[in-house]
C-alpha cells in the first residue's frame, strides 16, 4: 500500500511538472485581460517584477531610475533609485525643456550649411583684406610715407631694398636707352644709304637727259630738211615733164 501511494505521488508530480512546463512554454498573448481578478493579480506580479528589474539596473549600472505607475483604479505606485523621487523628476523636466528649446531654436540643415559657407567666405575675405592692408602699408613705406614709429633696423632694411630696386631700375633704363640708340643708328644708316642711292640716280638722270634732248632736236631738224627736199624734188621733177608735154599736164590736172 505504501509503495503504491508513493508511485501515485511520483506520477502526480511528474504530471504536474510536465503540465507546468507546458504552461511555461506557452506564449501569453499580449492583450487586455478581461477577468478583473486575473488582471489585478497580473498587475501586482508584473509591477513587482518591473520594480525589481529597475533596482537591479540601478545597482549594476549606477543609474538614476524613477518609475511611476498608475493602476486601472488610479492608485499610484512609484520607484526611485535615490532617496528623493523629486530630484529625478526635476532633472527630467529641466532636460526635457532644454532639449525642446534647442530643437525649436535649431535652424534647418540647409540653412546651417549656408551659414557655414558664409562664415568660411567671410574668413577668407578678412584674410585677403588683411594681406591687402599689409601690402599697402609696405608700399607707403617704400614711398617714404608713414615712417613714424619705424625702428632703425626696419629703416636700414628698407634702405637696402630701395637701393637694390634703384640699381635694377637704372640697369633696365640703361639697357632700354642702349637699345633705342642702336635702333636709331640702324635707321640712320639705312636712310643715309637710301639718300646716297637717290643722289646717284639724280646725277645719272641729270647727265643723261640733255644729250637725249639735243639728239632729238637734230633728228627732228634733219627730218624736216629731208621732207623739204623731197617736196622740192617732187615739185622740180614734176615741173620738167609738164613743161615739155602739155597733154600730160592737162591729164594730170584733170586727174
């Protein structure tokens, strides 16, 4: 009898353990529990579990944690990792306000990019303006202006710079003048050669022009004499036959 009862107890334990393991493995559907009693029991268990997890998290990670829970009936349950819940709530309120204010004041991303580009360009412009002002200041010093307050060493350096500059200017000026003189000399030589050639042509023309005119005059006179002689000879030659033969003269006249 005793052995059978023990077996029955073992069987019952196995059945209960298997049934409990089956219940543990089953997933509970997350939805509102309709049974009020079961809902209150679940609320109490889960609330204690959440508070326990929050306490463990606070201890393990040294975090400030505050939990506030209101039940379905409006009852308040809270947990705080510190002694005062108010301190954590004050920090939360302040942090939330600061984040909200920053979010409201923060401009959109394109505006930030445009503002960053404008800032960069302004910095470049300021740098260029500074360089321009420095160059203008150096130029005024080279001109002998704004030398008040300049130290002796800087004045000596400025003097050396001016001497080197003056030397280079004189050297360049001498080269330019020499080049101009050489150019003018070459042009003068060319003009003299052209003038010489023109004089030779004029002499040649003046020497060859008069004989040509005299020969032309003689040729014209001889031509005239030859023409006169030919006319006279024709007249004389023609006169002889006319005197000798009247009929021929008459025929000639008629012809």
